[in-house]
C-alpha cells in the first residue's frame, strides 16, 4: 500500500530528527497544520505550505507527494 502525504511527511521529519514544533518554526507552517496532515485528518495541503515544508526539510516536492499525489489543493 502506498504511503499518504502525511505518512511521508512524518517519515522525512523523523528521519531528520525534527519535531513537529521545530518544523513549524523552520517552515512558518503551524504545528496544527502539520499534525492534521500527518495524522491523516487532511489528505492534502495548500501549495504554499507544501513549498515551505519542502524548503525547511531540504527535500523535493516529489518526495513528499509521492508517485500519485501530484495535485495540491
């Protein structure tokens, strides 16, 4: 089964040893928005939030979006 955006976000954040709070501070995206996506309560995120997270994590958008979730709402 393919991972969701939230699962990939959590995996990358943890691989980098970053808490949700630290990622929020580095990216300017609220901790609540990060938690909602990571928990699966929301499957998509705003494109500007995605761009901020990508920059803060130092990864590509493709790494977070995965092979099928190319549409950002």
